[in-house]
C-alpha cells in the first residue's frame, strides 16, 4: 500500500475561538485503484497535553493498517508541534492528513510483456519450419480466446467496489436535535455550540446537517466509527 501524509500547524479561523486554544484535525482517506475516495474518516479535538494528542491519534489510526514506523513518525511530528506551540497565545490547529492508495501493479505489466515476447518467438519458429495449423488447433485457439474473454468479463465487476449510499428513508429518520452541550463536527472540525441544531447518527456521533447528509447520500456508515445505518 502506498501512502503520503502531512503534519502542519495552522492559525485558527473560527469566530467562536476564545484565543490560545489548541486543536488537532486528523483525516484519513483511502483511495481505490481509480483514484476515487473509497473511505474517509476524520476527528477534530482540543487538547491540553501532548499525551492527549498521542492517545487520540492512536485511536484515529487504529482501523488502518499502516507500514511499520509510519504511525510513530506521524505522531512524533504532531507531538513536536505541540511542544513548539506551548507558549503560543494564539489559537492554533495541528492538521494531520493521511492518504492511502493501492500499490501500482508493476509485476503484472512485466509478466504481460514477457508473455508477449515468448509468443512472438514461438510464431517465428513456426514460420521458419513452415508448420501449418490444423483445423482442430484453430478451433482450440478460438475456444481458448473465447474462454479468456469470458474470464476477463467476469472479473471486471470485481475490480471496483462502489460504496453503498444510505436510503432516503434512513436519512430522513436520523435524529435532529438542539444541542445541550458543545460537540465538534468531525466532518468540518467546527464546534457545534449549545443551542445549535445538529444531526445525530444511531452511534451517537453528531454532525452539521449540511456535512453529514451529503456523506450519507454516498455511503451508509458513520465517518468516525463505521457502523452501517440500519435499513428502515
């Protein structure tokens, strides 16, 4: 699996910031072979100590199978930024973005080229010996090509797994509520304040209506903990 990541510090821009607050926004995005996003989940949280940042990032990366040492590198960079901003009086956000994609299939291309070279050499030998194919061999080649085409056609649908959208009935049935305590929308990283309207999934994660509904129209699971929505 190929990957790339960035760990950067950015100035806070929320109108609700009180000044001096520190946040972490972490996002993991998994791409398919066609480059489209297959899975994406994020987490936004405030912190007081470097240990809080380390523990929470470990939870974010838990569902992902990362190459050895990469998780430690990302967390170490984030913790170093936390230490560098200890005396900063301005609101800051540490942004951790991780993208995963399948490895390129170089071996498959190499095998294909090798098979093509062997076929060319075989055809040259047959031409030199003036060996004429019989009707049976022609029929056999035709059947073999036909079987090969059928195998390719059968394999095509499995090459790309399409996400399952949530039904309109399930989206309409989601709980809409007025918040009695502040919560952070993990989709955009903005805090929902007391009295704001939010949309809550059955797993009790709460989001902005405008953030979660487009997601559910593409997928039928929670961006954070991934349980599928029930069918209504």
